[in-house]
C-alpha cells in the first residue's frame, strides 16, 4: 500500500476521546520495546511518526494514527517489563479493555513479538485476550534480520506453538531494518480495511 498521508490524531485514555470518524481500525499490541513503533514507521515509510524509545513502557495511551484519511492504526500501551506501578498497569488494562470491548470500528489486531525470544506469558495472555473478543490476529515476529536464515522456521514454529495460535490467524516474520514482511503485513490488513 502506498501511504501518502499519516498523522497522529490523538493520544486517548478513554472512550470520550476516541476519534468519531467511523473509519476502520487495526490495533497494534505488543510487549514494551518489542518494536511496535518501528513496525508502524516501516509500514508508512516515515522515520519517526511513531516515536521509538529505548525506555520500555513509553506508550501509556491509545495512540490513534490516521493513515491516508482512510483508516487508523491504534497503538495500545506496551505490556511486560515496563517500570510502572501495579496501579498504573491496572489503569492501562482497564483502558485497553474498554477499547477492545466497545470499539465497533476495530476490525483486526496485530500482535508484535520478537522472533529471537520465546513469547512470554504476557504475549500468550494478549493473544488469548484478542481471541476472546474474536478479532482476526496477525502475529508479527520482528527483528528477523537479527537471526540466521536457517533458524527462522524453528523460531516461527516455537512462536506458533507457544501462543497456541488458531489456524485462521497468520504468523509473519518481519524486519523493520530490511522491510521484509512489509508487503505481507499490508496484504493481511487490507482484507479488513474495506
């Protein structure tokens, strides 16, 4: 997909703040520091629309990115090892639950994992959470350029098995460095953006 226009519309913490443009949305979820911002930036060919940070847990709101005036990417707070209080994490959980439960324009979800590491319990919980709401899920295994080609299948198999992925969901190896997997990611998302 050719992206000619991409902008952040709002960083929302509750339903009252969600955009009311009624455009289709794709949610992006993943552990803190797994490469969600790099994934977004690579897809839209921009260096830093989504801010990358070496500090985990920077995304603490639902960030709505409007793409080509046609749909939204919604970056949800990273989970896992963010150094935030339990109370703060509970707040994020409620914010995400409200979004996933109430958003009629949400069409699919992308769960971002790091291919080098076995998915964590938190990744598996997030996958189950998305399936509980019956969303189609694309699991993107980032940092593909960091592993040897002959290890790919073994690592992908491990990801699929650990998450106990359902057959209708796709697993996509991806590199924000080389762009490998970018076209396939767009192909998956386009199905839900019409």
